[in-house]
C-alpha cells in the first residue's frame, strides 16, 4: 500500500513538472496486442529522453487502469533497446519498475513487454493513459484505446472454386463505433489465398463508400481505412470486387475469413 501511495505521489509530481530534473512531459507511443478488454497482452512502448540513465537507474511504466502483477518479474520478459536490464518489479499500484544493469543513452527509449509479464488490459472499453518516468527526471505519457470485440461475421464469396479470382462481401457488426478516416478494418483471408501486393483503394467499399486507403498489412491480412463513420451495433459490409485480384486457396476445403478493427483487436471468424 505504501509503495502504491509513493508511486501516485511521484506521478503527481511528474505531471506538475516538479520531479527531479523533469522538463515538459513528452509524448509516449504505446501499442497493445490484443487491445481488447480484459485480454492478456504484450505492449510496445517508445518515448524520448534527454537525460542519459546510468547503470543502476530505473524506468517506471505506469499502466492506469490495467492489472499488473506484483513482485519480481523475469528480466527475459522485457526487452529494452540500447541497455541491459538487471531487475524488474511489478507493484499493486499498476506499475513496473525496470532497473538498468548498463547505462542508457539519451534518445528514444524502446520497450517490448511480453505477455509473459502477465499484464491484463482494463475490463471496460475506453481510452486509457500510460505514463513513463525515469530516475533522471524525464517523463512521458500517451493514450491507448482498449475496445471490445467485433461480432457476427459472415462472408459471401463467388466463385467458390479453388484458386479462382473471386469477389468477397464481408459483413460484420462492430461493438465499438468506428471513426471516418481514422479507424481501420482488418480482414484476414485463409492461408493459401493470394493477395496482390498493391490494392487500388477506390476499388474496395465500406457500406457503399470507397475506402481512401487499402494496404496489404501482413501475410493474408488487408487493412482498410474506414471512409465513413460506423455506429456500434450497426451491420457493416465490405465489398471487394474481383478486379482487386484476390484468389481463393488452391486446395478445395472449408475455410473462414476473420475480421477485427482498430478499436476491437480480437479477430472474429466467419462460419466455414
């Protein structure tokens, strides 16, 4: 309890600019995968520091609203670019303290916190704040949106022949509203599908409106920028015409297509 109170006092001082040599709070970048409520996740965090951190110094990452395990955490579970870690400790106050074995130069701090650490996302969908502070007075903060789960995915494909170029009509119902030009829809095609490396954005529509940007995200996943606002609980249809050139898997069988969004990162599969 005392540790939690001390942490909260440190954070309060950090945010008011009175902690050590702290300057203005910098911008922190944080990504959670998956970014869904209650999920065990891994986190990629980066932020700038102007003051080098000596060996024996530390970095505190505070996850506001997240569930963080207490006690010692194996150092192999966290990767810090540019320095070696000597110890990691989690507190009931929602933070982890990373102690350095070797010095870390000024510049960009890059952290990878694996899901082995055991941090769980908040139980309620919302936008949360993640803070970072160093023993040398640098501080940073950034926001992270934790969403629910997209629902009721169904797919129409024609033709259904193995290896054929086909059109796809993908319907799903988002659990959290999507913003025009800000959010994304991700569609994962079955293994073996052939996806063109370049996809004309205007050829794919969302509820009848052409997407401003479509990219081959990774493997057989395409990322579609949402062209219009989509309300939560309202069915959404993504139409991918055969001119895009996506080919069915080369082997006949039963396949599924999955969908997730930038607000709801857990993929939901269609019925084969």
